[in-house]
């Protein structure tokens, strides 16, 4: 059967057909194009892993506050304070490893490739900077401690800029 003469004659029919094609193609196209955009922090977490918000609030933030207080508001740095800084940095390094558990979880819950990769890079960066900070504290190097603490702050902020923009 040849439909084309019919289509040429019937403009409404042609338009309906065109609309049907657009409606059919639009949703998968939209999904493909928007798959890289951030979808939010998944609310559900399995029983064996705390919501990331709790980890941040109860563990990451207290170590950060301890560092900030010791470095900025409690001058001069004494050997005991360097030890405090080294201990908190070491904790942050461990916590950056705990963050690894959320990567595959968020992926399963619908995060796209770009969010997952970004999160993982920032998580690794946190571990690296915390390692440097711990090393500087163990050497009792005040200038390096200050400099790595600034890097650490920037790392927290750069991850939040994408996932919790209200924090930075
Ligand atoms: C790898 C990414 C990443 C890094 C690095 C990171 N965070 Fe977070 N942080 C998050 C995410 C994601 C949330 C949002 C959790 C939510 O809203 O469910 C968050 C939330 C928070 C919150 C809010 C918790 C609440 O009660 O709502 C605090 C405070 C926080 N982070 C502190 C820090 C500090 C301090 C650092 C650096 C030492 C840091 N974070 C580094 C990803 C990160």
C-alpha cells in the first residue's frame, strides 16, 4: 500500500503522524540528555550503612571543627596540638575511606556517571589532603599545616558545591 499520496493530500494526517513520532522519541531523548545532571542525595540507605548526612554531621564535621579550632584560634601550635591535628587528620583519612561505601550505593540508586565520578574524585582528594596534613603535623611544620588545612577546607567546599550548595 502506498501511503504517500494520501499524506501529501492530507496535511492533518501528516501533522498527526509527525506529532506521534515526536511524542515517541522525546522521553528517551530527554532521559539520555539529562542523565548527567545531578539527581539529589538518595534518601534511602540500607541498614548497615548510615545516611551520608549522619556521617558528615556526626563524624566528619567534628574532626574538621577540632582542626579549625586548634589551627586558627589556639595559637601557638605546641607539640600537644600537633598531635591533636595529626589524630584528627588520621580520622578524616579513615572517614574518606568510609565514603567509598556510598559510591556504589548512590550508583545503584540512580546517580549518573558524572556524579559518581565527581564524588569519588573528591573523596580520594579528601584522603590525600588529610594524609598530607597528618604528615605535616607529625613533622611539627606549622606553615605546612596551615597550607594543607586550607586545601582541606577547599576540598569540603568543592564537593558540597555540587551536592549541598547551601553549605558552601
Ligand atoms: C566526597 C564529597 C564530600 C566531601 C569531600 C565532604 N562532604 Fe560533607 N557532604 C557531602 C554530601 C553528599 C552531603 C549531603 C548529605 C545530605 O544532604 O544528605 C554533605 C553534607 C555535609 C554536612 C551537612 C550535614 C547535615 O546535617 O545536613 C556537613 C556539616 C558536612 N558535609 C561537613 C563536611 C566537612 C567538614 C568536610 C571536609 C572535611 C566535608 N563535609 C567533605 C559530601 C562531601
